[in-house]
């Protein structure tokens, strides 16, 4: 009579289980990081679009202000030429007009900066200037 016993013991591969757990943790971290970056990009795009809209409104307001200041200056100049005003008032109107023009230029500068930030957030800066990297 013969009796046989066969044991099939597979030792647990603890290193493989540890690596699997670390990979799962790393995957979760990467997904969270991706979600965080996507939210950051959305915020950048939203902020850039809002800044662009605001700067466009500032341009319209600055242009209207400059037109009004120019009309006041022209009127004051005519009054000065007819002897009904003083050079002080003409100079004051000139300063007001110069300030209005400066606000217009600054509003346009801010609009250009907002456009650049929007292109940066969208990742389209190179495309806007037809630059292709190889």
C-alpha cells in the first residue's frame, strides 16, 4: 500500500502585491493631479475671457471719453480765439484730452495682454502666429 500526498504551495508574492498597491495609489494621484490641472486651466480661460470683455468695455468708454474731451478742447480753443476764454482753460482741456487718450492706450494695452493670456490658457499662441514646431 502506498500513500501519496501532493502539496501545491504557492507562496504569496508580497513584493508583487506591494507593487500593485503602489501602482493603484499612483494612478489615483495622477487622476487627481489631472483633475486639478484641468480645473486650473478652466479658471485661467474663464479669467482671461472676463479680462478681455472688461478691457473691451474700457476701450469703448475711453474712446467716448477721448471724443468728449476733444470736443471740449475744440470748443475751448474757439472760445479762446474769440476772446471768451483764457489760456489756462485751454491748457486744462488739453490735459484732459491727453489723459483721455492715455486711458484709451492703456485700455488697448490691457486688451492685448488679455488676448495673450487667453491664447496662453488655450494653448493657441503658436498657432495664432503660424509657428509650427517639429
